[in-house]
C-alpha cells in the first residue's frame, strides 16, 4: 500500500492527510512495495516511470527510487530531489532546526575546495573554521590525509572522505587560511542548531533612508520568529529597500516561503501569489495561494535577492512570486532551477520518509518550469552578475554580491563591472551520496 502522508513536514509541502496505522512491516520488501505504490500514484511525471518494475529486485528503498526516477533524472526534471530518509532526521531538521555534522557549507571552484559558510555553535566553528578557509587535505587521521584534488577527481570520494552524518565521526582537515597559514584541525561531528537567520543589518545610506539586509540559510520552522523580528527591526529603522541573501539556501517549507513573500509584499495582500499543480490523477489536489496581510509586512521600493547556483526551490519561489508585482533583482549568479516541490510521505512506525516530487509551481504571470534557473524568459527583473567574495563576510557592504545588491537598491541599475575583475571559476556545491534533509536544502552542507 502507499505510504501515509504527513502535513507540514515537506519541502514546499502541500496540505495532506495524517499518518496511518503503525502495523506496516518494516522489512525491505514491504517498504519497497509501499515506495513503488506511492511513486506510481503521486509522482509528478508518471509518463517517465518504467512501464514495469519489480520492487523485490532492489535491496533498499533508495535503490528502488533511483530506478523509478531514472528517466526524470536523465531529463533534468528530478535531479535527486526525490529521496528516501528517516522520519527522525526530517523532524530534527524541519521542526527542531538541527543537523548532525561538522557545520560547514563547502563549495568547489576548479580544483579547490573552500568554505562558504560555517554555522555558529557547530563543531567546525569551535575548531576555528571560518568562511574563506581553503581545505587542502582530508583524512581519518593526520597520517592519512588525502589531497582535495584527488578527492575531487574521483566520483563520490569527497563525500566519502567527510564520512556519514553521524555524531562521533572524526576527521582531520588541513586548511589554508585567508592569511596564508597552513593548519591541521581535528573536528568531530555532532548535533548543532542551524541558526536559519544568521545576519540582519540596517545599512545607512547618504541622502536616503537606510536599507535592510537579511541572510536566510534555509526555510525551516525555527526561521519564523527571527524573520518576523528582522522585519520589525526594518520598520523601526525606516528601511525602504531590502537585500535578502539566499546564496546558500536550497529551499525548505512552503509556509516559510509564503511568510517571507507576505513580509515583502504588503501591497499585494489579496492578490494571487502562486498555483500548485499535481499530476492528472490528483489534479483536484491543486491549489492557489494568495498574498496575506501579516503583521510587520513592508512594501519595499526595491528588493534585491542575492543568489547562486545553490539557490533553489523555496528560494526561487519567493522572488518569482514577487516579480510580477514588485521591483525585484537577482544579484550574484543564476539560480539552480527547481520549479517543482515534494510531498513527504512518512511511516513513523518504520522511521521511513519518502520525499517525492509531486507538484509544479506557477506564479501569477504563468512563469513556471524554470529548470535552467532564474532569471528565465518570463522573469522581469535583471540579473546583476557578482562574485561570491569569500574574503569578506556575507553581510559586509564590501562583499562583492552584497555591494552589488546595495548598488542596485540605490540606483535601480546593475553596477558597472570592475576595471580588473578577478576571474573566479564557476562554483559547484558538493553533495553527499545519500543526503539528509538538511543537506538537500543546504547544498554543500557537511
């Protein structure tokens, strides 16, 4: 039988029914049967499923799901977005706002591995890691360090070198600091809080009202209170324009995406925000969402979203639903391109959760299917190219993307290119072989 559906604990979740009984067997055969039935019923692309498949031929639910979604993955319509995890990991991330790991966001440029973000209070932060550190070698011990170039050259080797997302896993990392020093640091994975809103700032401007800056790591339940507080602070300071930094934000809960859109769209209250569309079997489950009137909402004259190739899902939904109504720009680089969302199907008795691509998202102007990222042909706002400058904190007015965003807010045009721009290779965010929910929504998280 299909897996039961759980409300609210889904990436861009639809409102769904409650969990079923706990009598279902937890052996791989029974789990695979439930996975197959659920996919065949709810998958957004039923035409891309195999005509026939034997669930018993696969040793794990993940292996079966990979086989079922292979054609969609080949076409770029499901790039690992459908996945199997545990209910406990799902609740830990979306509900409690916690993860298990080092607490770093890694990114690859050419043959080099850097840290784009370090989560405060994590094991990595306590060990002295900071944004901009370059990781040179990784190993189980100082005597077994492997050069990063070798790890990047072999598929899956970097994820394996970091080890599983399990408390107690210890690694030694050799680091080159921004100052040029080389250090070896030992760090042990543990549970930590993600701090979804790590930076809020009021930016003074000469001759005009201040601008607001907000960094949002991920759309999880624990982000609601700090988001509301940030906008209260903006209003108290007389902020008229806002920078929302989503450069490492891979998505999360639709309820939080809607809240952010409402907070940025006071004048749009009552207007269509977006539509959610399912496969033909569940067309009646489709819905339309309208902007709501929420306490603390603003009507910024201009909104700049700092984006990168890691900006996905809910982080693309917010600028896309505001674009038909407001003066919006993307700053940094083109987004990832995930115009679809998952429902979380869960069996709590077996600690099994299936996140399945089940619906597409369409804004009020009909813009959808932006698999190549935003801006696409239907997006009105500009993309102002800017580097992710790892030599500066994200919220610094001197950081390249933040500086470009502030320039656009002030002038309504993208800044001119610098006279001698430093060439930066395209950024790639490494992915764990079997990512946790936190690693799905925060690309490069380990």
